[in-house]
C-alpha cells in the first residue's frame, strides 16, 4: 500500500511524534494552521471516516482518548478543536483517516 500515513507509522517517513500507543500515532502537522497542530491517526489503515464500521469504531474512541492525553501533556487547558475531513468533497487529501487537533490561540469560527 502506498499510503503516506502508513509509511509515517512504520518510520519510513520521518515525523515529529507527539504521542503513540498500540492503536494511535500522533505527530506535528507539517503545515500548521495554529500554534499547536497535531494529526492523530489510527495505526490501522482506514481510508476515511466514511469507512468506520462496528468492527473498527473502537479506534475512534482510542483517538479521542489519545487527544485527551495529548491535551494534558501539552497543557491545553484553555481548549482545543478536533476536525476531520472525509472524502474529496470534504477536502480530505490523505486517504488514511486522521483528525487535526488545533490549539494555542483563539480559533475562528463557531461549530456549535
């Protein structure tokens, strides 16, 4: 498989690791959109959030558990935003499900 994020997980492409456990890998985004911008990805290849099933949905929970730990370790006590894009229309550019975790400044917009 020629997946950029799978290669990062395997160490074939360098990254600045922020967090890792048996299910999840998190690393700094190479084009940050906020002072703190980390990508959180499952180690298992899932193309997008549209491919979540009953068999793999536990990985979404593991991602959010990792996000809580990352927030604590990086003193993001004032908050953060987690965003995912799904499919071409949703502006997904790497087809390995991933979540952007942004913080470090007042983020614009309101999501609810």
